[in-house]
C-alpha cells in the first residue's frame, strides 16, 4: 500500500495483553514492528492508553476507582512509568520517542490546534515517534475526548495520516458480539460512504473492563478518520506482526475505505471557512505565476493586506488586477504580515521574533479558485 504516515492506537487491553499489568513482551514486539516500518519509509504516530493501568500496577490497586480525581491521580503516577517503558524499549531499536499529552481543547481551539500540529510535525521531521495520550491529569468532563479511539481519529485528521490502525482484543468488527453469539460473522471491509445502521447496532461496549472504549467508539473513530481521507483498520493487537501484515495487505480484520480523499477533505474545509473570512492578500505578478504553477505564497510576493485575521484563518488571495485566484490557510496573522510583506523569508524571525515557516500560505494549504 502507498500509506506513508500511520497512526497506531493501542488500547489498554492490548498494552496489558489482557492482564492487570503492562506487557513488556507486547511492547517489545510493537517496537520491533515500528522499527521495520521506519526502515520501509513510514512515519509512525502512536496513541497509547495505559497510564491509569500503569498507575494501578504501581499502587497494586485491583479495582479501578470511579471518582475522577482518583483516576487522575493514577494517571499522574502511571504516565511517567509508561513513558519510561516506551523510552527504554524503543531505545533497544534505536528509536527515539516523545510524549505529547492533549485535551479536547487543544484540538478545538484554532491556535492550540496549530501548535499541536506543528509540534507533531516537528517531531516527525526529526524522526521522533510521538507517543500521544489524553492529558488525564488535568482533563475535566468538559474537555475530555472520552476515549483514545476518538483522539486517534482527530490526530489522524490533524496530521493528514494515510492509515489509522485501531488495535483491540478482537479480530475486527463483527455482525454481533462473537463472545456471546457463535453465529457472529466478521466484517472484512466497509466501502460504503456511510456506515450501515446494522453495523452501528452490532457494535457493543467494552467487554474487557480494562479500558474506556468499546467497539462502538472504534466505529465512531473509523467514521471520523475515513472522512478526512484515511484508511482505517480494526484488528487484534495480539496477532503476531499485525501491523506489518496490515501494511502488506495480509491481515485479518476490518478495513474501512476512505469516504473522502485527503485533498477533498481539505478543500471542503477551506471552502466552508472562506465564507466567513474577511482577510484578503494582494500579491504581485511573480507570486501569482508561482502559485498557478503549484508553488507556495511567500512574504516577498505580498503587496497589500486587507482585513483582520489570525494565524490559521482562511484568507482570499487576489492578484494585482484584483482577480481572486486562490484561498488558503495563513501561517501568520494580519499584524505579522503587515510587518513582513515584501520581505525575504529569511528575515521573518528577525522582524516578528519567531517563525512558523517561510511560507505565508503553504501550497498544501492552498486551493486555486
């Protein structure tokens, strides 16, 4: 397959191998598979549950407390333990990992969304494997993702990943619960634009009791991720070489085909957002020519900025003849662009004190109209 950026979500039942403790053999095998993927040219992002399970293991607590502060306490204890394990095990394969903790607010607020995306892209550019988890120690019910399945789908969207792998303790999505119905049949592929209602009804809750998500949350995550152009695969995390098999097209599980292309998803976002946009960038003929050839918009090509907008907003791009030629997502606010318009990109940091890149609008975030 052609996927080059893969998000792997590990549920608690996978990390613990169904036990009450973190499974070192399981994580060693995961690191081995990730090492192989890296050698094959893939970028890998891991969404990891298990912080609370690690905290329970340290305190030798058999039962999961119901109170939120107690769960947050366990997460605070377990998160550092879990990251220590990842650092040690992945280091055996000369892989460097970096911890990223998120809450829903981080991906709903536009500025924090951009900061999270830039941080994750920076980690990947330095060949660091992001280990992402919900920030349980500070999250309240109002800012929780609720489960890491949902988080994995949002990260897939943020990073425009090609593939999301949801590893669980079942082989895939079944027509009914295989643990209670011997006639249950596994669904090998979902290719329709909308997930059929009978599959939603068939997806039950968490059975293992180890994590917060169940098959229904995985179905919701798959539905969200495929709308952003990703292929999604639900499979058993305890199957040998499961991730390698998925990449090679030889895995047992449930495959969800994208319902949109990544480009189409981005276009829809920009077209919807530009309706409320007041920002307009006027450019010189040289910049217009570069954009029409597929290039990015640089500050040297800016001649005028109209309207007030922030970094991450959608703006219109117009030529010297006042013709609208493109829309795009700006890397800089209107105030910053007033200061750097007409300047060489190498001067951005000297002028505004920081840099979000050489481009005013990167060509990946621009659409000709």
